[in-house]
C-alpha cells in the first residue's frame, strides 16, 4: 500500500498520507523505538502504536525469531531491531 503516493493520499488524504510515509521511513531507519522522533504507545505488552495524524496510527509488533523480553515477559522494546507492521488505520475505522 505505501509504495504508491496516490493510493496513500486516496486512503488517508494528502497531508496524513505524507505523514504516514514519514513515519514508515522513521521506523525503517531507527535502530529501536527510542530513536523514533515521535514517541508511541505500548499496547498490550506486544504491540507498539505510533500516531501519524489525528486519530490515525501505525500498529507494529516485534518480529524477531525470539523477541527480546523483560523479566515480566513484556517486549523489551529498547532491544527490538526488527518489526512488522500489523495495522495502519484509525480509531473506529477499518483501514488495515
């Protein structure tokens, strides 16, 4: 989906689409979530939510063969180096 600016703009609008592309580039270039220019939200210990526009977010998860974990079993996001985007959308919609 994100390879085409036209599709992104159609789905999210021009401004939100540009912000989405920027956040994806941020995710690709960061060594860990600590390096992301915009801080996200840890969700249910296994997912990380990064907002890119009002009410719109990218939801991703750690994608290691054996994910780094903290002593309580939650994901150790500071040591995650591989992620998989599982959802792109917004609160209350079906954009995935």
